[in-house]
C-alpha cells in the first residue's frame, strides 16, 4: 500500500521532452543556447518554455504522438510548483489524469510505467505545442517569421484564449 | 497657333516612336514623377531653341545626352548592339503662313534629328539636323524651308522673350520675380508692345542732340575773343558730355543690376529661411512625437515585462477551464472507490495491525497466550479478517488523502481561472489605452510628416543644420546691398548734379552773343530737338503705362479664373508686380502668401503676357505647361483646370496632379469630358520594363532609366 499521495509521486518524476520543446526553450528563454538573436528570450527558465508549449498544445489541440524523448534529464512538475506556478502544474496533472483511464487506482499508480504514461500525456502536449509554434515561424509572411519575438504576442495569445 | 502633334523617337525615356496628338482647347497628359513629363517640354525646346532647362539653368543641348539609357544596358541585347542611333523629335503646328501669307494658317513641321555613333558602352553625338517644312496653301505641296530662313521663321513664330514663358511654365516661374525689377519680364513687355519704338526714337534724337551740341561747342571754341571763363565752360561741358552718358548708360545700370541680383538672392534666402524655420519647427514636433511614442512603447514593454511572471505562472492556464471542470470525473471516481470500502470501524481496544500480523505469524494469541491449532481454525480466520479490515482502512485513508488533494486542486484551479480572467481583461484594457494613445501620437506625427513632405517637395528647403549658414549669407548680402545702395544714391546724385550743371552751362554758353549764324541756327534747332525728345519720352511713358494697365487687367481676370476666391489684386507698375488686398487696398507682402497663391499669381501674370502677345503680335501662342498646379490643393487645381481652357486657343498640361484623383472613375470621366468638350485630348503615360510590366518611379530605382521606358497607355482625342 502506497503511503505517498498520487500527486506527490507524479510531482517528483522528471518530465521528458523532445527536439521541438528544446528549440522553443532556445527561442523564448534566456537559458543556454540562445540561438535566435532577434527573439526577446522573454522567459528565464526551461520550465517556462515547457509550460508555454504545453498550454499552446492544449489550446490548439496539438498533441504529438508519443515521440522518442531526446531530453530526459530535465525537471519535474514539482520544480514548476516550487517556481510559484503550483496552479499551472496542477492543471497539467488534471489534463493528464483526465485522459488517463484508471482501472485500479491503487495498482495503476503503484507502477512506474503508469506514472510515466501520465507524464507522457503532458510531454506530448508540450511537444505538439512547441512544434506548432515552430511551424508558424517557418511561414512566409513577416508576422509569422517574428512570431513570439515580441512580448505582445504572448499577451495576445493569452487574451485570445479568453475571447 | 496649335501644336497638333509631338512625335518622339529614341528621346530620353521614350524609346520607340511615341506620338501625342493634341486638339484645340484643353489637353492633359498625365505623367507621374519621373515618367518623362518634363522631357516632352525639353524635346520642344531642343527643336525650337537648342536650349534645355537642366539642373536649374538653361543649357546648350549640344552638351547634353538625349538618347535613351536603354541603349547602354547590355541586358537589352538588341538595342545594345545598335551601332547607330538616331534621336528624332517632330513638332507639327498649325501656324500663320509667314513665308507667304501671314493672314492664313498652314501646317508646319519641325523635325530635329541627332545622329549617334556607338563607342563602347556609350553613344557619341555625331551631328544634329533640323528640317522645317510647311504646306504651301496654294499648291498643297510640302515646301522645305531654306536654311537661311530658319532663324527668322522661328523668331517670328516663337519670339525668344516669350518662348520660355510659353514652353516651360515651371521654369518661367524662376524667371519672373514678384518683388523686384525683373529683366526677363521687361523683355517680354518690350516684345509685345510698341513703346520700345518710342524709346529707340528718344535714343536716336538724344544722340543727335549730343552730336549737335558737340558741333556747336566746336564752333564756339573756334570763335575769337573767348574769355577764360567761356573757355572753361566749354571744357567743362565736354567733360560732362562724357561723364553723363557713362553714368546713365553704364555705371548706374550696372550698379542697379548688381542691386537687383542682391535683392533677388536675399529674397531667395528669405524664402529658404522661412521654410527652414517652418521645417525646423515641424521637425521638432515630429521628434517630440517620436519621443512620446518611444516612451509609450517603453512603458507598454516595461508593464508587460513586469507581468511576465504572472503570465507564465498563472495566466498560462487561461482557456483551460473545461479541462479543470472535467477533472470532476476523477474526483467522482475516487469518491466511488471510497464508497465501496466497508466502513466498519475497528474498536480501539483491538490490537493494531502489526500485533495481529505477529499473532498470525506466531500462530498464537499474544493477549490470552493461547495457541492457534491450525490455519483452518476459526481464530486464525478471525485474525486474517481483522488484518483485512486494517488494510481497507489504510486504502481509505490513501484514497481520502488523494480525494482531498484532487478536490483542492480543482477548486484552486477554478478560482484562479476566474481571477485571471479578470486580471487579463484589465491588462488588455490598460494596454489598449496605451496603444490608443500611441495611435493618436502616430497620426499626429503623420500630419506633421505630410506637412514636412509638402515643404520639401514644394520649395527649396533645408534642415536646421544649414539654417545658420544661410542666415549669415543673407546678412552678408544685406550688408553689401546697403553699401551698393549708398553708392547708387551717390551716383544718381552725381548724375543729377552733372545734368543741372550741364543745363546751367548750356544756358551760359548760349548766352554768349555771337554773330555766327551757324551757331545761332544750331541753338535754335536744338530747342526743337529737345521738345521732340520730351514728347517721345511722354509717349513712351504713356504706352508703357497703358500696356501695364492691360496686363494688370488681364492678370487679375486670369487670377480670378485660376484661383478660387483670391481676395488679392495684382498691379503691374514700372515693370514690377505688386499685390493689394482686395477689400482694404493695402499692399500685401508677397512673403506672406502661400506657395500655391504665389505660383498662381505668377501664372496669371505670365499667361496674361501670352494672351496679350496674341493681340499684339497676331499670333496666338498655345500655353504648354509643365506641372503648373504642383503646389495647389485639389480644389484649386480643379478650378484652374476647369477654367484655363477658356482663355487660350490651346492649352497642353503635363501633370501628375490628376493621377491620384482619377482613382475615382467619376472624376476621371469628368476630366476626360472637359478636355473632349473643348476639342482637346487626354493622355496617360506609364513607365514599363522590357516585358511591358509597370515599374516604379526612377527615384525608387536609380538604374531604372536603363531598364525602363515611357509609353502612352491611354490616348483619347476628339
């Protein structure tokens, strides 16, 4: 019988991500590998780019099929929570749990594979969202090429989600 | 006179043969900037006078290249390989048959060719050839005019003084000053009036008087018994007769011309500085607006950056409400699991799960110390059942723990979602307010920029950097002018003194009693000469005044036609153009008028000269104008266009001012109808590349002259 709550088990496992999220990290955060000199690199941490990618994927319904995860030595949902974004991490878990079919809660979550499956749902949305953003930037018109170079674009995206 | 046809081939931006046919009345040729508008007029000047207005001065056309640059571009293979190129312009006029019967009109053909030979990439001018032909009205045959007659024919049909006002209206403005004596203007007055004949007669008679005076002085000197005083008087008179003409004919006019130049230059500087002051003022306004816009942009950015943490740590969940609500299913699932658990409570006195596990392991009850016989025994089953109850309790606690966490997560997320909805909306509102402010500043900036553009395209202007330079130049000229005027005053004073002295001397000399009949008769005849000169001078003055009154009258009536409700009266006096307020009669300082008013006043005066030339010379010259309304608002351009045709037998306007307005098809139709109704024509030019595709203005692409040509895309003739 597990003693730990399901959420704390989930919180402590690392999230995996693929190449698209990695590129987005380089594009919109000030962390290592700042590739795009024109971009504003508005965020400070990997987790911010991951979060942005996840919610973009979720709202645009862009969920990548489970890819090979190139990046496994990463961060956990707990890291996101400790960064002051508890509610953001909670919503990610809720989305993942909504899509996870529970047969026997106790048995299911006593296995590492189930926790990974659950976290993969989050990673798939993040990868899908990041890929979507990168595709936009490859578009031909000027606005596309500079998409997310300006802080306005982030606010506009958020505002549009509420309209 | 009417220009029927202008045909250009290999002239400047006109590559192959381009032909414009004109009717009487109003003709409009629409051409944007850089589309060759002025080249049409240059081509006319080339044929008639071999002079082209280039870079602000009239230049001998021999010094200028006239062939299309298209021929110098290796990409235009067929043209680039041409070894010989001929530039050709033909003008077809209906004009008086001055070779035979001036009363009748005939058709004149003026064809000028320039032969070029290729040397490498360049084409070199070989020779120019002018041919003038006309139709003999009696035989109907074409007659080639003899070379010796060409100069006379051109001068008679297109008098030199009038030509520049007729062909090149834009530059004619530079030739006529509104505020100072103007030589060019006076030359036109001389050409179209008869008073110069009086002037010539005065000159001739004055010369005769001097000659007679000299002869008389000689005779007097030859007389015997002259006193010292009488001899000195005669010597002094000789001296004055040299000095006075020198002052009158050379020193004073030269100095006056120097003064005119200074005044013109100062007026130019004043215009320049006035525009510069305006320019600097507007430029400052624009810079202020730009700084305000930068400030707002910065404040938007700073505000947004200050909210970045909020954006990624809370606002990111915007739009996830339905997912949060769906999470209720998982909460319900745990609730369901909890419901399934037997809620039998384990009494407190019952040993804990570890002790029960020990008892099962030891097969012994550690409370009563009795052995459990075997695994089928009732007590063993009782212990197993008890252990199960303990396990269920643990599961329930775990489930309940997760249940509580799930519920809290959902509730937190939902309330956060509502909060962020509100704060995102507020954020949007704040940003929108700032953006609105920025847009307002941007449109204010646009207005100033348009003003600035108007200033820089409408006149010579400069940025603040040159302001000081021009200001000091103006001061220097003003200082020189003061000195020149003092000198002029001195010279005029001397002249007047010398004239008085001469008069006194003459009286004294004439008072010498003499028996010499030649001297006495000579003295008598001189008096008649003097009366004649005075009368001629009076006639000259009257004729000049009459002509100036006529020009005044005509200029005012044209100005009323060209400019809607002008409120200004034009008066020509002593070769100067003066302006007065219509209602108060106060003289108006020309510098206080706007550019459009100034240009229309000049236009009115110049055109009144053309109009009068028709009456005085019996030769109705067409008005061919290059961009006459470029400084005017559309209302005035329209007013001018509607009325200008009524005053000339033929008006040809090369202009860009109708292009934008013609985007409205109704305006275009009205303009075309206006031209056709008067018997005129309507043309449209376009610049195209070698594939016939429209290209931008040459200012946008410096190479475009070698890659593009001007073509006529629309020609409507009644």
